[in-house]
C-alpha cells in the first residue's frame, strides 16, 4: 500500500450521467447482497472523486467488497458511477438517500442498493418498481412496524447507539421475528462484534473504517491497518 493519489480526473456532474446499468429481472434483496461480503459495511463520505478507487482497492484487499457511499458529499454520485464501471466485482450502494429524486440519481449512477436514514413509503414503492434493494431507517418499534408492513425484511437502526444499541435490537427479536437489522451510528471497532453476535443483525455499518481525515491525505496504509483488524 502507498500513500499516493492517482492523477486528477475530470469530474463529470452526476446529473449528466447516461444511465447504462440494466436492472435484473428479479430484485436481489439486501440480505442476499450482504451474504456475499463481510458482515461489516464501510460507510463512506468521500471528500474527492480521486479517492474513490484507491480507497475501494484498500478495503477490498482486506475482504470488504460491499461499500456504502453516502450522498453527503458532492462527488458521491460520480464515485458510485466510477466504481461500478471500474470495479464491477464490488457491491456499491448509496447511503443517506432521503427522497425519490436522490434515489433515482443513485440508480442512474449504478447503485446496487439504497440505504435511507428514514422510512418513506414512496421511496419503498419506487425502489420496488426499479427492482433495487432498499434499507429504510428506523429508530422506534412503530417505525419498524411501518417498514415491515410495507414489505421490508431489513431495516437500518439509526442512530443505533442512541436508539438503545444491542439491548434494543435484542428486545425487538421476539416482536419482529422476520426483520433483520443493519445498525449504524455509534457502531465502532470496540462494539461491532456485540452487534454481530445478535441473530437478528444481518450486518453492521461503520464510518470508523474510513475516517475522512485519512482519506483526505491518502493514508491508505492506515486505513488498511484499521480494516485488517475487522
């Protein structure tokens, strides 16, 4: 691993993508996608497009083949598009998707799954029509029930630590027996294994694997070191 960055690329605004990814005839569920990767999903806020490929290569070398690129930065959609074209072996999703317009932009960029901080029935309907896996965000039993009644079998507990963490998820197991949890927010290297030990947790997401400060300075060796511990 080297701390160097590739030559700058010309940024193509995501809104001008020509959608070229064909959806499969049968929707692949988030649980199916997650079963093909490590049970920890790096949740990534990319500061620059140029950092997308070296970061993905660093993570995939440690076995992380499912990445969530959050729509918290201007280059996120471009990065999803770039990774889908140049690293097709990886599973690339879009996170922090908050409305139908963002969902469509993420799909046009090639996102293979969608993660939202909340539950929106219109987005769920749209994702189902587009045959893409969507994980809605929840924080209360009422929101879990709403998502389950809309046909969702996996929900994102966010922010997991504030919602009650492992104790909350454990308590929900008997009530929502068909629902799996994808906790993020307050999940760390110190507690991730406690979450993954729960039978109703399909995977956990974390930003600690990819600190923005390390990405910004291209410290792939340090990120590799963190990822190797997980």
